[in-house]
C-alpha cells in the first residue's frame, strides 16, 4: 500500500511539474518536458493514468508538441 501511495505521489508530482530545459531551441524559445514516472510492473490503474496524462498533453497542446516546445517522456524508474 505504501509503495502504491508513493508511486501515485511521484506520478502526480511529475504531472504537475513542467521542466524547462536549460538550452533554448533554435528559435530562441525554451522547451518543456512532461515526465511520467513508472515501474516495470504497472497495474491497470497505472496504465490508465499514463494514457490520461498523455492524452491530456496531446489534446491540450498539439501545436506545442508539433513544434517541439513540449515533450512527453515516460521513464521507467
């Protein structure tokens, strides 16, 4: 139970934090990275959370994704 609680906390924290890269893009704009942290084994709820997170980024920021200003990165921790 504690492990799931910690994983959910890390997930929520990672969703809410946009990390600005230190380097600017060629056009002089900063880029943002949305990180989704997960473990090798993921339950059904974890899989849905990843889909919801990815869909939220894809639907709300299509222009930024296409231009490369925003990236969605899934990391196995």
